[in-house]
C-alpha cells in the first residue's frame, strides 16, 4: 500500500495517526514522548520521536519536555549506531499545508539512518506504507538492536 493513500484517508477523515498509535507500536513510551518505527520509512530503521500530546509547533514544548526529547534522541541515536553510521535528526513542525511534503500536523522528529537529507523530497511520492505485520517485524528487529552492545565510537 502507498503512504499517499493513507495520507488521503487521514485528511478526509480528519485523523491524527499519532494520537491513536496502538501501544504495541511503541519502541518506548516515556513521560512526554514516544518512539516508534516510521510506518512509511525513508530507510531501514527509520524511527519517529513523537510528543504524547498533540502539539504542532516545537516552541509549544516545555523545557521539561525538550529535556525528555533530547534524552530519547541521545539514547536511540546510540542504538541506531549499532547498525548504521550516519543518523539524521529531522524536526517536522508546522501544519500540513506548509511547503515541504508534511503529512501530519502532530509535530514529530525523525531519526533517519544512512540518508542524504536532500534526497528525502524525491522519495516521498513512492514511499511504501508498511502493513501492521511488517511494522511489528521491524519493531521486533529494532528491539533486538536495542539489546546489542554499543560499539565504541572513539576514533583510533
Ligand atoms: Zn495528534
């Protein structure tokens, strides 16, 4: 299934997919943010960090929420480094009718391994939307990755 079909459905029904994420889709749920596998991933192990409350603008977050967010960015970047070298952090705030292919009002962050950031725009129209089975398989793989020992990042 194509992500563009899901996007159209959500718009038509005024649905926020991040306000109704099933509990088993979370890799981690903390006090203010949750981490999940991107349902329409740009690359393998593409994760999303999403505020638990429906927020559109980054500047609506409290300092406490930002602190929680940065703890999760740090933790999950380290986990992704077990399998990947470059990790891109991408903030998506503002409303969906902005200029840059934003598909969900609910502000969120992407942790995207192994991607040249400029290329995201070009792969958007062909993004696949994972079935629940595929998504849960990826979540299980990343949970295994979470348990792997951390590689030393110190240069010799
Ligand atoms: Zn929402």
